[in-house]
């Protein structure tokens, strides 16, 4: 089982770009890594004089006009996301046979790197990261966008502890990716074997919600689940669900109840309660809106006097986002 964020994915892209390659006004400066979708490079935008990250879309994908146009539509929705805790999508471009996404380059360590190096995080630090992650999810959910692949490898911590969530909605946008040579692992974005009539689903085994592993329609409550898994991991330094193979991990996701006794003693009751409610196997028993999570995390920082105000705010949020009061976009 790997938690290092590295991928065991064997790329279906025959070529690798070398440093110095030009793609229009972009010059490749480094390979950042290889994820479930393909290679990610750091590049210099020579026109705008800024660094960007570029994500190469799978070759097979680029050759299917229907998927390209669907992706284009999704990318337009994602590009409308504008939030300080969300890494921006700048553009989708094509250069020769290569189609790629241009993304905000996010410096810093991923939460996966941090957890690997340091293990469990101190309570305040974990809650601070959790709070900012909630803010990012809330902003996206308000626009009807579900992340669908939230995991420590997609959360980066930049200067001064600021959080940037990467890859928002890309799993859906790229869906029906080629399966040919994909090797499954717990921590890499994968093409799930839980294929359904609607096609294959993308996600990362250890952080997928139970309904996602079953190939069911996914809504924002899948992100709320993944948020719970990530928060648990920050507090304990342990992955909540794992297995020798992705299928074993997905089985654990569906069947295993978290061991709450592993949470450090200083985790406040309301954070435990939040975790329990994020990690309910049944989506309708989960926290229904991530804003509720944010207000629970916030209340820790507020003084006793502000508790009543925060509680009132939460009740308002509960009413606003009550179950059944909204249609979820999958
Ligand atoms: N916008 C970005 N800025 C900086 N690094 C990035 C960016 N997007 C992806 N990366 C890095 O590139 C590598 C591959 O990313 P990705 O394909 O998203 O795989 P995964 O999310 O499964 O780790 C990872 O190390 C990731 O941290
Ligand atoms: Mg990623």
C-alpha cells in the first residue's frame, strides 16, 4: 500500500516531453509527476511571464471529438471557479497532437508528502487545513461542482499554511479514460473496476465514498465523505481505509467501520461528531452541506461567547442546505 502520492500508472502516452520543449508560448521546465490521467509538467509561460502547470490529456482521449467537446464544456464550468483555496484552471489548449490543460502552478508540499514525512499533525494545524479545505469545497458545491477525487495528494500547502485544492472536477471531466495499462493503487487516481452502464468512474480507492466505489451517481456528499477520510488521516497519521489492492481497499470502504479509539484524546467532541457524520456509509445520514463542517471547525477558534452565534449560524445553514431542498449535480 502506498501513501506517497506516486503513481503506479503506466502511461498510455508514448512520448514524454523533454525540458525545453515548446508548446506554443509555453516552455517545459520540469516533469512534476505522473498521475492517473497522465503527465504533469511545470512550464514557463513566456508570453505572460509566469509559471504554470500543464496536465497532458491522454492521447486516446484527444482523438475522440465527442469526449473532447464534453471536456471543453466541463472545463468552462471549472474555469469559473475562483477561490483563494482552489487552484485555478487557466486554459485547455492543443499543440499538434498534444492536448493539455494549463493550470495554476502551486508551489509547496502536498498534504500526502507532509503526512508521509510527519505522520499525525497537531490538532490546530489539522483543523486549520480542514477548515480551508471546507471553504474550497463549499465554494465549488455552491456552483454545483463536485470534486470527486479529494485526497491528500490533491491538497497542497503553500506559504503560511495556506491550502490550495487541486484537480477540482477533473475526474468527471475526463471520465471514460482508457483503462488499458492502468495499474491500480490506493493513492493514485484510478479507473475504478466498478464499471457501470454509465461507464467507468475515476477516483482514488482509499478516498472514494461507498456509493462511488459501487459506481452509483455521485453528488457533493461524496466529497464530504472524502473530507472525513482526509481529516481522520491528518488527526491519526493513518490511512482510514487501505488494502493490498484497490479492490481490497474499496471493500474496506464499503464494509469497515472506522476505529474511533485511534483518534488522539485532545480531539474535541464536536470534531469527533463531525467525523462520524461525514463518514456515514449512507449518504443521506451524512453532513449534507460542507458549510456545516466549516462552522463546526470555526467554533473551536471562537470564544465561548461566540458559540451561541455560531450555533445559530449553523442552524441557518442546516435550513438552507437541508436534505431534499436542493438538487445535487453529479
Ligand atoms: N497545479 C499544480 N501545481 C503543482 N504541482 C502539480 C499541479 N498539478 C499536479 N501537480 C503535481 O503533479 C503530480 C501528478 O499530479 P496528478 O496527475 O494530479 O496525480 P495525483 O493527483 O494522482 O497525484 C503530483 O505530484 C502533483 O502534486
Ligand atoms: Mg492531482
